[in-house]
């Protein structure tokens, strides 16, 4: 039985642990809080993030990163994107060498505008043949419940992507492979920002026309940024692009969509963040994605407007009407 380490005991890290266990692996989950690790080991449940879902006996948890990593043939990283650098500084010495490092994180680092694979490379020294990304329409609770889903495993090395595909392929989870790490990461990060905008439209009471318009234009923004950074344009019409975008913008299970909806209803960022353990990655990444776009001279008005709302410089209502009233010009879809 292959051992896989999952660093992160939040909803998506735990859900992906269930995928790995369902594929026949022994899974060791690192958790920040010892009390949560104890609950996973004794109750076979993650009561803080996935209450009511029984975890397989092959999933164990530990607060000790060395114990989690020992003997692992792959390491999955599933912490909030803005805390990855700090965590990797602590873990770098215990991560096994020469094994794949798999990012589940969907964000762009504030300050550096680095994608998560770039942060991993910088902190661990791992080459592109070892760093992979899993992305797609993967709402954590549905995955943990064993509902059918698909995703993309992306790595510059096709052999690594294929090995990881086999590692997480189960009767309910179908991973596809490609080599476009840049496109998969950008699709996963920007969809969170677009979901905030869609949530604001929902919270304010706007209908399907507004939502569909934001989703479609959001996809166009993502594709423009991807083109500037060298991504494969086909990625954005697949699971890691359109698929992830639609799921995140449409489902009430989506943290970013829900966060945006509460903003549209009049709550502040601080009020919403203080009422939940869950992290809405788009709240932090919107500014870094906007900065990344500026650096590459890419126009991303939705990302820019969401950044202003999060910073308190614009109301959700003003944001939505400002996007519509922008000066018209010749522009493809």
C-alpha cells in the first residue's frame, strides 16, 4: 500500500485524503491543531470542516510534520495559499527528496505574485518534474461524500502526471492529465475572484443574466492572463478552466461565491471572515492577481473591481454597475 502525506487538514485537504484512500493508499494527514488530529484518529471524522462524513480507517492524522512525511511516496500540499511560504520553511527539512510535491492550492502569493508551484520550487529546490497541480470543479464536501467528479493533474513531466493520476483514480474520482501547470494554476486562482463577483451579484439580488455575464467575461479575463504567461489556451475550456469556474460560481458550497454573496448583502470583509474557519482564497488573491495582470499589461476589470470592493474602496453595487458601464470597444467575446 502506497503512503501519501497530505499537509493540511482543512476541507479540501481532508476531501482529497478521502480520494487517495478510496484509490487504495495509506494517507497521513498533517494538521495544525492537535485536537483536530485527535478527532480524526479517534472519531474518523473531521468535525471542524467536514462534519458528518466518516473517514476511512486508512486515513490518520498527526501534528508532527516529520511523522506525516516519513515514508511518503508523494506529498500533497493543501494549506491556504498565503500561508504556504511560512509552512514550507518549517517543513522543507522533513519532506522526502525525489518524490512528487502536489499543490491543491488555488491562489497567487501576495507581494511576489508567484503561483503556488513557483513558491514550492523556491522553498524546496524541487524541479518542475517533481511539482504537480491538481485542479478542477472539486467542491470539497461533494468529493468527501463520494459523489462523481473529475479533475486535472498537471505536471511539466508527463510521467509524473501519469503516476499521480493512477495514485488518485478511484471509482468516483476521474483525474485527467496535462502538462500546462501555468494554465491550471491561473484557472484555479482567478475563478475564486470571479466567484466573489458572482456572489455579490447574487447577494444584491441580480438575476441569471448578470451572473452569466460575469462568469463569461471572467473566463475571458483568465484566458487573456494565461496567454500572456504562456499557458495553453485549451486549458481554459476544460476542467481546470471553465469547469472549475462554473462550479465555484454556481454552488452555495463554494466559499468564494458565499463570501461574495454576503458582501452583496451588506456585510463587511471583517465580519464575514470572523464568522467562519473557512478561507475564501479570492479575498487575498484578488490584489495579487490584479498586480500580476498589470505587470504583464493585461486588462482584468473584474479582478480590479473585486480588489477595490475587498479594500473598501467601492461598494458591490457600484462595482457591478461600473463593470457594465465601462466604455465599449471592439473586444472578442
